[in-house]
C-alpha cells in the first residue's frame, strides 16, 4: 500500500476543503490545493478531507500534506 506521503502526492486524488466561511469546496487536485495554499486561501487551520480519511482534519494535523503544500511546484 502507498505511504501517507505518496497518497498526498497523488495528482489524481481529489480533495475537499472548507473555505474561510466554512463552506465545503471541491473536489480539487493537490495542485489546486497548493495554489490555494500559496494564495493564502487555504491555511494551517483549514479543514480538508479526501477519500480514505476517517474525518475532516486540519492541514496542521497532516504533516505529509503540509510538506506537499510547501514544496516548490517544480520539485
């Protein structure tokens, strides 16, 4: 089975997130999540969910996702 880091890196994996008004948004790719992160629309305390997760979790509680979001787009 893939490691958690590999799951977060999957470009085809679809994500949902709660925007600043706590409205559910998505599905979006991890690339789109990174763009939202870079624009300040997705924050450390934003909730995200993807298939296979038991519940919505804050970005801060998902170190592997944080690492992917903080990566430069070309790496």
